[in-house]
C-alpha cells in the first residue's frame, strides 16, 4: 500500500471568526452529487450569510425571525397555505413566475396560482353557470377562445376556472357557499371557443390572521388583491397556462398585495343595463360581459399541486 493511500483526509480548519463561517459551510456541502442541488444550496448559503452579515441581527431578532418562519407552518392547514401567502406578498412568487413565463413567445401572460386553488372542480357544459349557491351580485358572462401563438384554435382545451364571490370570499372560506361554488372546468369546441356564466368578482384582502398579516401590518401595507378570475388553461402538446384576468380600478391594480396584476391580463368587463336573452341567457341587468382569448405556446402540459384540499 502506498504512502499516499495511507494519508488521512485533511480536516477542515476550525472556525475562527465570522468570516470563516461561510467557507466552512460551503466546504461541508462540496461533495453533493446532484449538480443542480449543489448550485442552489451553495447560492442559498452565500446569500443568506451575506444577508446576515449585512443586517447583523441581534440574538432576539434572529429568534423572532425563526419563530415567524415556524408560524408559517403552524398556520398552514386544509383551507389556508401561509407559506405560499408569504412567498406571494414578498414578491417571490411573481418573480419566479416572470422568470419562467414572460410571454415572450406570444403566449398569454401568466399570473400566480394563489393559495386558494382546489383540484377536482366539476366539469361544466358550454355556457353553464359556476355559481352553485345563492351568490348575490351582478351576473357575468365570460367567453373567449383558446388559440396557439399563430392564432389557430385549439379544440378540446380545458379551462379550470375559479374565483372569489362578490363579498371577496372563496367557497372554502365561507360556510354560506356550497362546496365548489364559483369553480368549474370547461372544454373548448372545434373553434376553440368557451363560455360560462358567473358573478362579477370583487377584490378582497388576503388572510391576515397569521404571521403574514402581522408582517403586512408592520409594513403599513394594504392587504388587498384586485378583483380577478383565475384560469388554468391546458391542452395536449401545449404548455399549461396559469393566469388571472383582472377587473378593478387602476389604484387597486397598482397596489395588488401580491404584485400579480399585469397590464396584458386586465380584462374588458363591460356593464349592460338591458337584458339580452338571445346573446346572454339567464342574466338580469345590470350584468357584465368579458371576452378574452388565451394563447398557448407549444410544450408539455403540467398541472400544479393544489395548495388546499
């Protein structure tokens, strides 16, 4: 056996001061065999350590921060995902969304999934209403087409739709609403067309009863989202689109607490003061209509894991 084979592996140097902590941690992770994991965790450690060195928290501040992070988990349950909410109000979700979906290939701009998406929404027929319980508020007729980026219609595309009620609550937040109220799935016809009836959505505050709410209060921020309808639009051979179509004032759009409103996905919600049973059956005035075409780019469809049950 050679002398080199008998040589022990050198031990890393002991930590001497604040400047030697980061190199020690990076060295400990150096043998990670997953290259992407190593890239991510190395960058995470470098930036976290740089953050700590910049703000130089006291021990009490550090412990408070750890308790706040732990509280995100404690306040996450079947009806509320506080971790997603924290990422949203800190702008992380919108930043990741734009890194991966910038609309640069002609596709419809994406938007956040949000913490209130549920899977297994009921299948609905063309023009059917997603208001399954008594839901006060002006009616809404929403129609449009699903197209590829060249303008060709996509038959058999699926639109998973959900929204808050006119009082700003989703079905899982409001015992007065039936299960899966204001949620439904629609399929496009041969011309790529879809249509559904609903009620005009309203803006609403994000949940403020947990650690995220305390953060927003400390930052003197309004906790409100502008009115919108959520969509997941999918089709074979195309990248799945997760987006929101907005309807609200300029001020509400500009102060979206999760930074999700984008000019390209503000819908044209038009008010109607007279009934039109031929074009918009079962809608009493005043009601609103919106027409919006979604464009999908080629790719493999994927589907998000619902944040809540």
